[in-house]
C-alpha cells in the first residue's frame, strides 16, 4: 500500500518542476513581441476607423506562446484580460496560468504528504485551490488599487477645478493632475493625457480609462465631461459640484464604517475563535484534534462547522454593508 501511494506522489513531485519550467518558457518567451506591442499602442491611440481593429490584431500577435494557448482554451479570455488590466500591473494570461499551475501543484503535494489524501483527492483539491486562490489574490489587488484611487480622486477633481478657473484648458488640467497626484490616479490621467496628445478624442480616452478603472466615481466624471461638451456650460462649476458630491459620499462612507465597527469587530473575533482553538488543541493534543481531518465523521463535522461559520460571517457582512 505504501508503494502504491508513494508512486503517484513521486510522480507528482517529479513532474512538478517540468510543468512549471514549461509554463515559464511558454509564458515569458517572446519573439519580437515588444515591437508589435508598441505599434499596437500607437494604433490604439488613433481616433477611429480601422486603427482599433489593427491594434487588437497586433496585440494578439505580440502575445507569448502560453498567452495564445490560454486565449484559445478560455471561453471569454477578454474578460480575464480586462480583470488583469484593472490590477494596474503588467500581468498577462500566461503569467496568471503559471500562478494557477504552481498553486495547484503545491496544494496537491501538501494534500498528499501532510494530509494523507489519495492522489485523486489531492489533485482535485489542488485544481480547486489553483483556480480560486489566484482569482482571490487578483480581486484583492483590484480592491486595494480601487480604494487608493477613490481616496485620491476628489483631490484630483479639486485640482482640475482650480486649473480651469485659472485659465487652463481641460487637457492641460489632466497633465497637472498626472504630475501632482499620486498613483493610481496620476498614472491614469497621464495615460489619458498621452492618448489625447496622440490624437485620440477626449471622450474615447475617458471611456477607455473608465473601463480600466471601473469605479462609479470616475464614471461620474466621464458622464459629466461628455454632457458638458454636448450642452455647454461652466465646466469648472460642474466639476466643483461633482467634487462636493464625491467628498460627501466619502464622508458618508467613513461614517457608516465607524458606526458598523462594533459589528465588524464581533464578526472578526467570532470567526477567528474556532481557528485559534484548533491551533491550541493541535499544540496540546494533536492526535485528538486531527480526528476532524483523518476520519469521515470528522470531515462531515468540519464541513458543517465551516459552512455555518461562512453563512454567519456573510450575514454579518451583509448587515454592515451599505450602498451609497
């Protein structure tokens, strides 16, 4: 029995470096890709016509080997690509696939060696975690970047208002925001300014940035700019009203966060107690607590406990979350 269980384990451990090395070679091997990407960026900044389609074709031609494979395998690869773009990092489909493969292999080896699972169960567990953990990590990076953007965005609007009242055109105000405001707000406005300099209409540059950022605050700015350019009026006054609204939204959000602090603290304490007790019991009497993992009845009890905890934490999170 040991020989049978050791054979698949050795096979997984032996194939793991080969799989990872192959993924790295396919992900980061590029023949002339940088030149094609630069040309695609130049084409994408042109106003309309056949330039966007040509830019898209060039970007696909500039992708690495693993990027092409992943694009063919996924039903909607552009959705994943747009999600990776929202992180603000230069992560491609190939790098994301490498991260999923490494996570799957590590979890499978962990399940076979430390948890004593069968190879099939360990591989299934690794497959689930390999798909879920990178997705969760990317979501955390997007949420952190979005939070920083929302914190700096009212200051950017205020700076634009002061620039317009001092006589600067809106494009110059974008450049000032890109220089004076920190990233990610400054980074996005610098990109918008560069696209406008290369001939892209301001509405197209703003909507493209809105798809990258995907926040209601920036969508408000885009709609305000588009409506003002169509109907006319005092742009500085319109942006000042938008600035006041965004600041009131942020104040209301902070007030709700302060009022719900007790409920969130209770949820964190209640949710962490079972894991703390599990760790203490593992240190005091590991054989007693490992019954939950090594036996079928223990697995059922563990699954029931985790399910009830998840439902309780989700209910508390729903109670303290308000849409503003």
